[in-house]
């Protein structure tokens, strides 16, 4: 039995969920998201709560999908009502970011600036050395944040690069000079 899958999903005020035969669509103030449902999973809406359960006999694959689809639908409900955001810190002399019409431009000490195109449903906000990636879809927000971080990960000697806010970088000691007597 799935401990996650058994929990009902509360649908808050201002959010509506529509369930068709093999798809669920959630609409809210932050946007609209839809998810195709696997044939082994049954989703139903009762009294303002979404219930997820396996169809028929509980197979090993069905047990795994039960918790997965419950988590995906819960993220859809939370994303359309509150939204998700990831914050990245840029550290280094001359390292900076700027938002433009296409997406984000990063100057990270390379010869040319790096341009990252924005995908639908994701927005960027830059304040000094802090880049905020926000949107309704948790997967897309996380993907864009990982793509930005990948451009120049924080290195362990000086800590220069891009890291998530609150992420601890394990620092290494540099080379030691041996004094001769």
C-alpha cells in the first residue's frame, strides 16, 4: 500500500480540477496544467478532494505509479494556486545576469555571454547577484534552474560560480608552500 498515494489532495479556493477519461486538468490563478493519467491509475474528484487509487489488481508497477501520480497531481494543485520558485546566487568578480526579451543573459567570465531561452510558463527575475526562476510547473522551474546552474557550477577553491540559495559549497584548501630551512 502506498502511504503517499492514500492521502487525499485538498483543492483550495480558486482552483478547479477537471478529470476526463485519461487526463486531469487543473486551473488556478497562476495558470493551467494538465497531466495524462496512466491506464493502471484511477483519479476521481469527491467533495473538493482529489483521490488517486490503482485500478483493479494491485501490481508492482501500479503500486509505484500510485504514489507518483498522487505527487504529480498535488504539485499541479500547489503550482496553480501558489506557484514554485528557485533562487540561484551568482558569485564572482564581473559575473552578472540580465533579463531580456528572449530569456536570460549570463556573463560568467567567458569570452561571449551565455543566452538561455525561456520556456513557456517560466519567468526570470534578477536582483543584483540573485536570479529567481518562477512558474506554475515544478518540473519546468527545476529544469530551468538546473540549466542555469550548469553553465558555471560553484568551484570548491574560491566558491565562484552559480549555486542554489542556501547551498553549502565544500571548500578545499589550496596548495601549501613548504618552507625550507
